[in-house]
C-alpha cells in the first residue's frame, strides 16, 4: 500500500510473513505451537525508511535468504540468516567544551585536559558529544549529568550538546552515555572542570570578612555597653523618682479608697456631709475646712459643714467659692498676698477668716458643679501643693457621687413612703368599703331568702292558681326574688375577691401551709363545681394519678384556684369537653385544665392575669365576672413558689396550667401531738349532751346590727331553735352569766366590748369555756379567732346553709353517731382516745397495724386516727386512701 507507506504482507516459501509497520520491516516466523514469533530487531536500521514493497526470495540450503525493499529512495537488499548485525566498539565521546564568547577549551582531537579552570566571568559552558555508529545514527539517544549541579541523569534525547549558563563557582564533572537503535547503552564518558570564584568569594576574603565583623562587634558592644551604663543610671534615677511618685499615688489611692469606702456606708445626707468634713480635716490637717452646696433654685450657697470658720450663707457670685463653682476649676493659692490679689481680680469682697494658703476644688455631679470642698491654712504658707490639689479633686469626685446617691436615696425613701401610704390607704379604703357593703348586703340577701322561702312554703301553696294572672304574678315574683338573691351572691363574690386581693397586696393574707395531696385538692375542686357541669351538660375528663407526691400548700386557697380554673372553663365553654390532668415533671407538680370554649385572641392574652381586665371588646362583650379571679390565682400560686400560665387559640379552646414544687419522696404528713388531740376533744365535749333530747337548744345571737339579729332570729326560730339576742358584748356577757346558752353566734365589730374580747372572756372562764362559739362577722381574721379558741369562723354575708350545718354539728357533738378507727400499739393511748371519743358520742373501733385493712373494711369508719409510726412508709396513707369506701374518710396522724 504505497500511499500510506505500509507494505502489504508477503509470505515466503518457509511460511514467514513480511510486512512494514511504520517502525521498520517486521518478520513473523511460524513456531511449533501454530503461532508466530515476531522479529522486529533485525531491520531496525530501516525504521524511518519509507518502504513501498517487500520482495523476499526463497531461503537457500545454507539458510541464507535475500530480501529486497523498494521505496522512493531506491532499493535496499538484505542477505543473511536474520541475526543481529555486529556493532563493533559502541561508545560515546565528549567532542567539545566551549565557554562564553564561543571560546573553545577542548576540541575533541586529544585527551581531555586533567585540570580545566574557567574564570567566574565566563561561567556559561557548552559541552558537545557523539556516539559514531553506521546503523541508525539518527535514532541515537543520549543522557547526561553534571555532578555538582544535577542530582540525577537527564531524560534520553537525540541532542548532542548541553549548555549550562551562569554556573556558580565550584568543581564539576560532566558525564554522558548513549543508547543505539537496538537499545544498547554505552559506557559513560566524563570530563571535569572548575569555575574559579572571584576574589571576594575566596577563603582569605571570608577570613577578612570574619575579622572585620568581629572587630565591628567588639567596638559596637563596647560603645553600646557605655551607652547602656549611662542609660541605666538615668533609668535608675527615673525609677527612683517614679517609685517615689507611685508610693505617693498609692498613698493617695489608699486615702481615696478609705474615704470612698466610708462614703459608701452612708446614705443619710447629713451623716454623709459630716463624714466628708471630718475626713478632710483629718487628712489634710487644715485649720479651716468647709463643704459648700449651691441651691440651684435660690442661688444661695450654704455651708452644711465648716470647721475653723463661721461662714454664713452667701449669694452665688460672692467669694472664691462662687468662682470655683462658676469655672469648674480647682483653685490653689499659697500666699496671703496672692489670695487678696485673686479677690481683687475677680471683683469680689473677701469672706470668712483670712488664710495664707488656700485650696478649693469643685464637687461635680454628672455635668454640673453642685458645690466646693475646701481646706485652708492660717499659719503656714505653701501648705498645699499640686499633689494635694489632685488628691482633693479625686476625693471631691467621689463625694459628688456619694452626695448624688444620698439625694437619690432620700428621694427614693420619700417616694417609697408615699407609695406605701397610698397602697395602705387603698387597701384600707377597699377593706372599709367592702366591710361597709357586707352588713347591708347580709340583710338584703338574708331577708330575700326568707321572703322567698315563706312565699314558696306558706303563701304560694295557699293561693288559688286557677286565675292565670295570679299564677303569672307568682311566677314573676319568684323569678324577681331569684334575681335579687343571685345578684346579691355575685356582689358578695366581688367583695370577697377585692378583699382577697387587698390582703395579698398588704401581706395580711393568712396562709396555712402544711403537707397536702394535690389529688385531694383537685377532687374537692371537682366536687364543688360538679353542679356547673351538670347545668351546662358538659363532660369532664380527668386524669389524676393517685401516687402524686406531697406538696406543701394552703389547701383551702389551692382549692380556690382549682375551682376558679374549672369555673372559667365551664363559663366560656358552651359545648364539648373539659379535660383536667395532673402529673409530675422535674420536681414540679403540673395541673392543667383544657376546654373547648371560645379561646383567647393573641392580642388579649396579656390581659388574662391583669386585675380588673378581661379578654374581648368591653363595648360588645358582656363581662363575665370581676376580672379578679385569675390575678388572685396567680398571687396564690406564686406564694406557693409556683407559676401559672396559659395556651389558647381563638374559637378552638384554652388550656390553663399551674405548677407547684413537690416536697420530695421524704415528705410525709405532719403528725399531731396526741396530748393536743385529747385536750381539744375534752374541751369540746358539749354540755348540751346532759340536756334532755326533748329540750330546744338555746342560741345566743350577739350583733349590734338589728336587721342581722332579726334575720338570724327568724331563720333559727323556723329551724326549731330557741333564740336570745344581745346588742353588744357587755350585754352578751351578762346574759351568759344569767343563763348559759347551748351555742353563741358572735359578731366582732361591736361597741363597748368587741367580739374577740367576748370570746376570750368566755373561753378563759371554766364555767363557760365549753360553750361552742361561732363568729359571724365582716372582719376576716380567722387566725386570731381560732387562737382565742372559737369553734367556727364564718364571714358575712350569711351563707344560711353553711351556718345551719355548723350549728347542727356543734350542737350534736354530744350525741354523734360517727365511727372512729383508732390504730396504735400503745394500749394507754388507745384507752385515752376511746374514753374521750366515747364521751363525745363517737363509736370507737380499735385496730393494730396487722388487722387495719380488715377492720377498716368491716367498720367503714368516718375518721381514722393512727400513730405517726405507721406514717414512716410513704405509701401507707396513699394505699389506705385508695381503698374502696375510704374516699371520704378523714385521717388524723398523731405522735
């Protein structure tokens, strides 16, 4: 194929295949394994020769074969038996060494000189070399290395010379080797030469350099040492001077710190001014010392502290004091003549005693100067210097801060006193107004209920209802009375909320903190609001575990919070479900109430716990309540160390939460002293038990308000009691001594003798101490009442149902049918309790720890009294309370 320079394969008589593959002719010889052995070495000499065709002749009997190769350069004839051609003495020679400017040092016709030295200014070297061979001369390759410059041999290449430019001074050895077309590599040929360094880089030049540097260093060190010695002396003098100044500064700072510390301990303005003056007099040993204060309103300079002089208040503009306040700059004068000259210069008359050394500094407060601090000497010229001025100026700055703080303290104290007076006046006003409202409200509610009861029990049944007008009128009268009672009770709740809030704010709220179970509190709250759920047909879902830990709380007030949250949930939920849940989380008991009511808009959420505020538009949404319930809840929960919060979505519902810290696993119910129980029980054994059951109990009503006495008389008389009345405490005591009643209902606020004093007299008299006393008053001071010994404490307006319940309970103490289970291993304690309880009419059942559960299930007691030794097991009471029939049992733990 001539066009491409590749001859077509040809086969000879021995089966060898001949072809040209660009890199030279190739012969493929058949082998014994039916394959071919390729010979590409025999004709490497024709590698770059263009061949058009190959003409192999037959091999003769000697194994010699003739092959003709034709191409554009002519015909090449080969005759042989395919052995590698003999290459005699294949070697490489260095033929030339020239330097800069084409100066030839070595031409190649003789041996290379032994020492070739080249000047440093002709350090560019060119070295030529070659490997003569009659076969494949053009394909000859070379590799070189210049020892002293190259770390390794160069890559193979066909270049026959190497040039090195700007060789640094030193000894070099050039090596070269050749590789022919058959891959044979020759022996190395080498040539050595040196680049002579310039004189300034010779060893003797470097020796001179070293000597010169050493000499320079020596003289430099000597000169530097002399300079350093001089500087050291100057530095020592400076350090000595600075040390003296530093000691002086430390002394000044200590003085300033001492004065400042003394100033911080004083907040009363007069005490502070006296302290400043005394400290300045002691510090500067001055003959005259004063502290001047400018009144910015009257422009009068007063001297609240002065020693050694008697200066009267002066107008702003007089004396050196005014000049210092005006300029805000200290003034130091050390000669009496200079002092007089200064007075004359500023155009003011001399004031006070004449000093011969004067120092005054301004007292700054923020951006103003409020006064002057001055020390003077009347005996020694030059008494004060710049250091004294600087020290006094520093102290004056601290004095200004202290005076400002004292002024702020006085203002804050005054503002606090005004706020406390206003708060006390507000609380007193709320309390007075609420108390004044309670008395007429009690009469209104009481008589309204009596009228309703008389109408429903006696008048309406006797009226002929066949006339529709009369029937309609009766219905309207009944509804109107219901409205009066309902609104009266709502007003009562408002008054109670206002009083509760006023008590909490004033710190007069009574707190009865003791260990309680939150689940009991929640259950009582549910019981109190069950009627609300029934009235609106709402479902209550509760998840209240029975194993919640004990908390320390005021049980009644916590019940008030639960009732409030449940009432709100019912109030704002028209249909759906109210869910309550309690659980423990990280030492906190969490209670939550979730409703499906109207919810709260985002912009109204901040109002929820504010006083007298309710969510919604006050012009379009009718308020439902006083707006005090949740604020009071917040105060109660925070008093217990907890927090209250809410989550809500408008038209979806709200969830209210509160948390209270748990007492921990070790908390147990506090035991009551057994002696205290016995004393209490013995004291309360009613004398009425000795009376005949057929006699009507006598109740003495003591109240200075005639309508209240009339109301109670009517209610109690209708119930079957004999009622006597007393209009004040003195009359009540006289009536009790004449005839002892079975029970006393007692008001507190009365003329001559108040109710607390009456109760104290009766409870401390052995002849009357057993008479049950119920306080019924607008005054809410239960702690004082119970401390005196009253049996019950109720507040007005009168809750008739509750009053009758307490009256009946107290009067029936002597004939009680309640069962009490006493659990104690101490037989004497059991005997004492049994005697006292039996005397009160209780049926007593005894039990031990082994048969407690059995006895409790059999007797179904109303009260269980047990020794505190059983309370050591924290789960004992909990397990007992969850037993069937034990839900409403009252537990007393004593020790």
